[in-house]
C-alpha cells in the first residue's frame, strides 16, 4: 500500500497511470469502432449487435463500463495533477521560448483532452441515455444514429471530436510506450509509424458514420 | 558584425529583473557567443556600468556552465553545441538577440543569466553513484562489458549537467538529466547492485526539487548539447516501475537492493 502511494505521488507513477489507462482507452476505441462499422451492414445487424451486448453479454458490458469509468477518472485526475505540477515548475516564463520538435498533437494534448471529456459526456447522454437526443428509442440503435445525426451541428461536433481523438492517439499511442518503458532503443526516437496508422484508422473509422449520414450514404 | 541584444538583467535572487537593450558593435564573425558578451561587457565596464553576469568555465562544451536561452532556444541555434561552442557567424548581421536565463522553479536566478543548478547535484547525491570496495585496483578486464552496452552507457554519460533539457521542456521536467544519470550506470555491470534503489531515490529527489513531468515533447533531446536520446527516459521509467513493483517494505532504508 505504501509503495502504491509512493508510486502515485511520483510524477512518473502518475504518468504511468495515464499511459495504462490511455491504452485501456485505446483498446476500447478499437473495439467500439469495429462495432460501429456494422452500421454499414444494415439496421438489423447493428441492432442485433446492440441487443447482444445488452442481453447475453450484459455482464461483460457492465465490467467494461466500470473499468472504463475508472480508467477515465484516473486518466483525468493524473492529467490535471501533472499539469498543475508542471505549471508550478516554471513560475516565471520566458519572453519567448521556441519549440523545436513539439508536434501539434503534443501541444494540443491538454485542450484536446478536455474536448474529448466534453465529447464523452455528450456522447453518453446522446446515444446511451438519450437525454440530449431529439428522438431516442431504446434498442433502436441504427434509427437513433440516423435521427441523431440529422442535427447538423451534432454531426459536426462528432467529426471535430474524432480529429481530436486522432491527434490524442498520434501522440499517446507513441508516448505511452516510452512512458511505460516498452519502446526499444532507437536512433530516431521521435519517428513513429504505427501510431500514425492507428490515429488515421481510428479517427476515420469513427468519422465515416456521421459522414455517411451527412452525405446520405446511410439513411 | 553588429547586433542588438535584449538581455535579462537581475541584480540578485530577490530582486525583480527585466530585459535591457544593448548594442553589440563590431563583433568578429568568428567570436563565440560568450566572447561576444565579453566584448559587450568590456564596453559596459568602460562606461562604468555593471557587466552582464553569465556562468562559464571550460568554453569548450564540457563543463555545462554556459547556460542561457538564446532567442527562445536553449544554447542557441547550433544543434549539439553548448553556448560557448556557438559562433556569431550563426546569426544574421543586425539581428536582435534575446538572452534569458534558464526558467525553472528549481533553478533560481542568482544574477542576470546565472542560475543556481544545485538541484541537479542533489539528484546525483541521492543515488547517482556506485559503491565499490576499497583496496587494490581490479584487473581491467575482470568485468566484461559488451561493446553495445559500453557505447550506450557512454552516450548517456556524455551529459554535462547544463540544464538545457529542463530549460527547453514546456513542463520544466528534469527527466532527460535524471534518465541520463540513471541510464549510464544501469547500462553497466558496475551499476547493477544499486540499480533499483538508485532509480527510486533519484526520482524521489527529482520530484522533491519541483521539476515538472514528462509529456515526451522531445524538446529536451533537441536542446541537449550532447544530443542525449529520450531513450534514457524510457529506461528510467521502466526501472522505476520495476523498483516499485519489487520493493519490499522492510527495504525502505538506504541499503542496496536488486
Ligand atoms: C477524457 C478526457 C481526456 C483527457 C482530459 C485526457 C488528457 C490527456 C493528457 C493531458 C495527456 C498528456 C499527459 C502528459 O502531459 O504527459 C494524455 C495522454 C494520453 N491519453 Fe488522454 N485524455 C482524455 C481521454 C483519452 C482517451 C479517450 C484516450 C484513448 C482513447 C486517451 C489516451 C491517452 C494516451 C494513450 C495518452 C499517453 C499517455 C502516455 O504518454 O503515457 N486519452 N491524455
Ligand atoms: S563554458 Fe563549459 S560548456 Fe560552455
């Protein structure tokens, strides 16, 4: 217990927690994206998948939800605390500091993360609970998508959030391997290939659904 | 060459500072950056003014004293060079150059461009050493070290403790410094007995000094005059995780472990 506390109190410990919970999130978004893409196989297929999760697999769904909520809470708590520690580490700022190699993704990690949090809350209220949905019908997954994305700004918000997710993962999928000490030594440690592919596949894989409804490919 | 300098002037650790403007006139293009300041200081002294205080010693990139932020870049525009190894030919004639001290809560400004970097010394003191038995020198080849291990240990050992990594980091993190010191011992057999105790103590000290955390922006590696790789941060983190996972409560003392 003592060690766990020491670990959590250290900046490395908090960052490791962010890496692990971030990878849990990555695992989830890959599964979630694959599930969503069944929308292209028609309403019956998607609704049957929803029924499967809420019926025979509902215990699994419950476990996944508990793990994900815990992961998000830990991820955000660590992000907030580390941000505050590092803000205090430079009380007097430079007249001008010129970043040399920071990527747009790394510079927008924090505000992109805040956007993701807003999105996650909205998304749950939208398609899971239905409170911010104009016409939510329990169990009618495909229909809820179609009516939900009729609201243009909502569809646009989904697209923006998926860009933020892609950027978050472009940095996070790469940095977490280094945070956790799993990356191999490299002559060019800032180069990344798999994270680029992951970020593009995941953000596009999610974005095609609202796009398809906006463009009338799905209806 | 002629330049306009905007230099951070601060009388002592307690006083407030500000950027002052100076003209640097007729500077030879092969003057080093420190020699350029020397020339400006000669003029300031001739005018009865206080010269610009900056730290320097070896003037050949090995002591790590000459820390300053030059136009927002730690050690200025030359990759893999300390300020003393940067020459005025790397700047444009007539350029306005802003010179600031390192900015970190752990590196208080003592005067002008001079900061107190003893936080680094305390991190080393916490565990950046090995215990060796006294007595006659041991046979040179008694402990065999693989070439790849000695190479990567030497890469990490190139750290001169200048603090550019902290200065360039958006978070003011000392991860590259601490990681380098941990890696250069962890990559050698001599560093193994205290390996996990060392990382635990040095990381704790690093945090106690109020340095920030590592987001892996990569700015430290870009700023390092010895171009030390962020790979050392991965090694530090891995060893820290192992240290925490294998630590037993009764080994909380300062004794060796691992
Ligand atoms: C819920 C809102 C979120 C917030 C506020 C947030 C915030 C952050 C921040 C600030 C960082 C950078 C930490 C640092 O400064 O080093 C980060 C890293 C990361 N995030 Fe998030 N994030 C959120 C959601 C997510 C989601 C949904 C995922 C996965 C799909 C994710 C995956 C990651 C990963 C993998 C990292 C890298 C961790 C590391 O380098 O070890 N995050 N997050
Ligand atoms: S004066 Fe020694 S490194 Fe520059």
